């Protein structure tokens, strides 16, 4: 008995069955759902857990009693949660003064750094001056050099100028912002040249072009730079620790060192965790309020 040719099998199928066989799998097909879960949601879930679990553990630890922290048995949730650790932290250190110091350093330092980043990036893109490329290479090099390398020279300089235990001594060494300058420069390069040429023809100076044209249409990128700068300024620990030894000028991260108790004292752990929560809550609030600008700000300069 003669068998039909291989090519004639598909030809003998009804037309709707042939279309179904050649149609690519839909978005809700089993293969696409599995691929989305394995390559998308699963890595995202793992990354979220890695970031969030230490924060959650810290918050829960601040609500536990010392016996629930220093124990051989794992205690996930506090049996009788209370805020005693926060009260003890407020009694041992001047939370209000430390918070004010951090606020002053963060607001003043972030404002100056954002202004410098905007003006520097504008100059790199729209102003002609000698050795512009060489200077920008220097900015890129500054991105690769850790700030701890300049710790000793900065301390020698600032202490020689009388900047120990002063606000300006904390703020001054970190005013250079290579990241903000680089990010804003890349975004300014993507701006339409016609707008700048029209402003130049109208007789607008560089300052007016920057303030009335460039800055208004670069809002998301500038907010991104500001958010990153605020977080870095608020969380900065090494330099304020080195340049201050007076509680009246310490920032919140440095003030946590005053919560250290005698080694082996179990009552210190909930208090330390409560102090850490006080430090991160303001940053989380600011981040939650501005996070919608981050993706837009980081991707504006990627598409021209």
C-alpha cells in the first residue's frame, strides 16, 4: 500500500488547522508563561528579597526584646512588639540635633552639587573652550577613583583651614559630582539643536539658555541626579566620622556610633536597629516620592 508523500500531509489538513500549526505561540501560551516567570519575575523577586529582607529584619529587630535577638532559636516576629528601643535611642543620643545636622549638610551639599553638575554639563556640551575633551576625560577618571583615596589629603587640608567640627568642613570636599556631570552631559547631548539655535538667534545668553531652555526640558534627569545626590549625602559616613568629634556637628549615621554599649550587652542590639531605622526612613520617604523620575531620567539621554 503506497504511503502519501510527506509534503502532502500538511496539504490534506483543513485550512484552519494548517494556520494553527504555523501560528507562533501566543502571550498566554505555556512556553511564554514559563519563559516570563523564569527569566523575568523570578530574578526580580530574588533581587527584591535580597534588598528588602535585611531592612525588614532590622525593623522587626527594633521591635523585639533583647532576649528575642540574642538567642539560639530563630525568632521571626516579636511576641510583644514595642517601641522601647526607639525611646532608649532618643535618650542616649540627641536625635533632634543629629537630624538637624544631617538635614543641613544634605540640603546645602545637594543643592550646590546639583547646581555645579548642571553648569558643568552645560559647559561641556554648549560652550567652546580649550581642552574640553581632556577635562571631560578627567571627569570620567574621577568616576573610577574611590573617594576614600583622597581621605587623608582632604583631612589635612580641611583641618589646616580650621574646618574640623564645622558644617562647611563636612560639605566642601564632596562638592565635586562626576556622576551628575556625566549623566547630565549625556542628556544635554540628546536635546534638539534647533531649540538652542533659536534661543541663540533671539539673543539669549548662555545663562538664559540654560535656565529657560535646557533646565525646564531636563526635569526628570535633574531630579534623578538630585535624588542620587541626596541619598549619598544623607548616608555618607566615613568623611563626617573623620572630620567631626563633637556631637553638636555629627550627622545621623555618625551619631549611631554613640549608641554602642559594652561588648556583649544584649540590650544594645534593639537600640542600634532602632537608630538605623531612624536613619533610613527619611531617605526611603524621599525615594518613594521621587522614584518615578528615575527611569525617565536615566533613559532620556539614551535615545536621541
